[in-house]
């Protein structure tokens, strides 16, 4: 059974810093990996999707990498801003259920002005 | 991106009553939708897969008679929490896949259910 772990559970950094959020998973037989942002009491906003054949994806200040062999993904946020404060979730879909996601517990990020 | 709309965003109900949550795909057809639940400070857990025109598939430990799912059209799935109890209070959120993208999952806004 796939297990997804995100470390750290919470992170607080000053504005402007670059930071890395980590996601690890136990089963490398994945279809894709997706990073989401969740604001308090809100739904999920998709940030980046990495197909299993890809190594990384970039969108603006965000860069996500995928290393299936080691069971790890990272989300890199450059030049952090207070508006980046949210909970970040990584989620995996397996080879059978391309849309059925297994989520990590999330990293609660706070960017201090 | 594709749009998935969920309604209501918040609902408070009395213990013992039933609550219906709707999930709509606004600009695409979805033969499959997924329902997740998120307890406070925990991650999202898949509850069930909603299949248009057929019975839903429930994950282990989810009571199908308590969480009724109906997927009567290609754009609408409903989740009904029957005989709600305080322990059913949670954040419920749906997602729908679209064939136009590379299997990217799009989520509704979620429903905060509070049972008093």
C-alpha cells in the first residue's frame, strides 16, 4: 500500500527566502505526482503535475522534481512571499487509478513579512 | 483549467439528519468523480469513486449505506451523508478528471460539514 510522507509538517521562514518542501513515497510504481496548495478552509489548487516519465516541472517561482528510484519529490519555492503561506500537499496516483490520489499529510508553510 | 464546482461550501446540520453535497463538472463531462474526506490537521483520504450510470466503489472502512453516492449524469455527482453524527463532521471534497489534460486532477472547493 502506498504511503506518502511530507517533511516538515510545518515551516516558518522570512519573506524572500528560497525553500524546499519534501515528499517521500514507498512505492515507485506511480502514474504521476501532483503538488497542491490548500488555503485554510478552502479546496485544493493544483500547482504542478509531474508525469512518471518526467524529472521536473516548473511554473513561475515553483519547481518540482521527481526521483522515482529514491521515492522522493521536492517542491522548490524561490523568493518566497507572504502570499505563499498555505498548506502544501503532494499526492500520487498509481498505475491503475490515474486519478485516484494518495495524499501526504501536508506541510504548513508560513512566510513572515 | 477545468472547473469543478461543489455546493454547499459550508453546512451545519442536526444529528440524525441527512445532508446532500453536490459536485459538478462545469465545462467537461466526467464519467468518474472521486470523493475525499479530510479530518482536522489530517490529510485527504479517498472515500469512494463515483461512476456515472453504475454503483460507486467505496474504499475499505467507508460505510456505503451511510455515504450514499449518486452519479446520475456526466456532470453531476452527489454525496449524501445519512443520519449524520458529530463524528461525521469533516471537510468533504470532490475531484474529477478531464481527458483534455495529462490526468491532472481538479478539485471542487470543498464542503465543511458540522453536525451538532
